[in-house]
């Protein structure tokens, strides 16, 4: 599919004065929001819990989850927990964010787009 990147605004839900805008990789194989530890500290996010993380090379490590951050992509917003990675790591947007914000990756153009079935606002499915 190729690398898809997108400009994303991350804002501390409890202190909206703390906000950063970054280029993030959109990875449909990842689950959640991943930010480098220095950005988590800059946003002053609170530690929530630890979790086991499985990486692409199939190794498993323990990492800390922080929250809560408001993620804004293409005018769509949602609130999410954040997995903290090592300083200097690439900010990452995973599938949970794409589902909640109802965004899809267009593999042909390597871009992120609103779901064509709900171009004006995210659609929530209740099945």
C-alpha cells in the first residue's frame, strides 16, 4: 500500500492549552494512537495503565498508556488513550482512530479520506 502520512492535532483533553500538530503515519495494521514519550510529556498526559504490546517482528514488550488526548484529523475529532513509545519514534494513528473518525485509506492515492458513505460527518455503526 505504501506509506500514508497525515497532519494531526493532538490536544490534552483536560488542558486544551496543551496542543501539538504533527505528521503521523496512518497504519491500518496498528490499533491505537502512538506518540513518542517526549510529546506525551509535553502534553502533560496522565499515566493510565500498562499494557503488553506486540510489534511487527512479533516481540512483546510492556508499555505505558496515557490519556486522554483529543485527536483531530481533517476536521474530525475524537478522544483516545495514547501508547507512549521511545523518544524520537514516529507518531502513529491506528485502526481504532480510523474507525471512530470514520476515515479510510485510499491505497491508490496513498491518502486518508472521509468514508464516502459519510462524507460530512463520522457515521457510528450500531449492529
